[in-house]
C-alpha cells in the first residue's frame, strides 16, 4: 500500500521490529536502574515494569533517534528515563485518583498503600533524572525538567477542576497538552538529541510527536467510554466516576438538556453510578455526537502529525513514524 508523503506502508510488527533490539536494551536498563537500596521501592518498580505496558514512549524515542541517523547507548538510556518518568506519573496518578486497577492488575497503591507509593514515585522520578544526568547534556536536562514541571502543573490543574461541570474544550486541550502531548514531544526531541540532529529537525519531530500525543490522549478519553474493561485494563467510565469531565462529555454537554446535565452532576457529586447508570450517560454522549466529534478532533491531530512526518525524506523509519499515527488513532486500548 502507498501512502501520501511516504513509501510503502509498514505494519505494527515491522515498526517494533525496527527497534526490537534497542527496546530489549531499554528493558535491561530499566531493570538495572530500578534497583533501590530499599527493597520495597525495588519491588514496586519491578511490579510496574512487568505490568504489560507497550513501551510506546521509549519506542517513539528510539524510532526518532534511528530516523535521525543515530541513537546508541544514549538513546537506550534516555528510553529508560522516559519510561521511568512515565511509571512515576502513573503511580502518583493512581494515588490521586484512588485507582483500584491498572492494566488488568491491582494498582500499586492497592498493593502497597498510598504513602509508600508516593515515595516510590518520587524515587522513580529522581532515579530517572540521575540516569539522565550521566549523559552530561544540559539540553537533555532542560527538556526533562520542563516536561516534569509541565506534567505536575497539569495534575494540579486537573485536581482543581475535579467535579466541575463547566469544563470547556480549551480546558481539555490544556490538560492533554500538559499531561500527555508534552511527554510524547519530549520523547521525540530526546531521540533527536541522542542522534545529534539539527535543531530544526528536532523541533519538527517534537511537533510531530506533540500532535501524536494529543491524538493519543483524545482516543484514550474516548476509549474510557466505548471500550470494554477486559480490553481497557481498568473499569470503563472511570474518568467521570473520578470526577473528570473529558472531551466526549464536554461536547455532549454543549447540546444536553438541563435534565441531562443534572444526571452528570449527580455522578460528579456521588462519584459512583448508583443513582445514574453508566449506560444512561453513554447514550446521552452518543445522542449528542460526543464520540463522533472526539474521533474527528483526534483525527485532526493525526492528520497534522502525518503531514509533518510526510515532509521528511522517505526511509524505513520515516514510514514507521507515519504508520505510528494509525496505531495511535485506531487502537482499542
């Protein structure tokens, strides 16, 4: 199959095959860097590492490094860094959200308690930065510090908005930018840095990955409504139950009647579906085109990502980045 802006398309399996050995080395690096002097921290780190994540973020970093003509040990180490940072955010998010499961298993906070998990998440953050510091590259540290601050600010903004019905599309986009798209963009930039790419190419890859991350999170918000628990790895409808009004619901509320808005308010107040069923909310969002509009918005970001990567010269890695946009938009979890 031919795709505009690229040569013959590659499959998902072929994408990961391009960086298979690098990803294996990232796993080894994570395993080494996750050993702490306190056994509990090591145990939690290993538990997170074995939870079945797809390693999308380090794969993105490695693909961008290979695409830029380099990589090597620095890309491996930075791949481990971004995955440790991602794991730390998941631990803290689960504590804040009082989550019960993650990827089909009991969440870390259920297994070890909130106090221990907060400290373990802190340790993972610091270990990630210690690993990055060994590269003695100020640009890498600038990227990681800016990223971490933005993600923490995003979590604080989200906490401030928990339980609010008056969330706008702009509010949703701000959170997606801070909590997801920024990390994707940093991964691409770090891959470019590891390959000593030109600043213009680093910026372009960062822009590509930012759009990819925006699409990824919007699809994630959609899947929270339309997926199945066995596929999603956590209960469907969990965002609203936690007091979060995401984009599908924002779009639906623009057309909702006062009675329908009251149903949503009840769930936001009660934090459960005892009085109002999830099926009723699903039907309301579907009736007011919340799902369709979210799909279309995600596709806009996907199209922009494809446009950007399509401007680069054809290569196996360019085609892999092109195909990655499809995997993000069309995934079922």
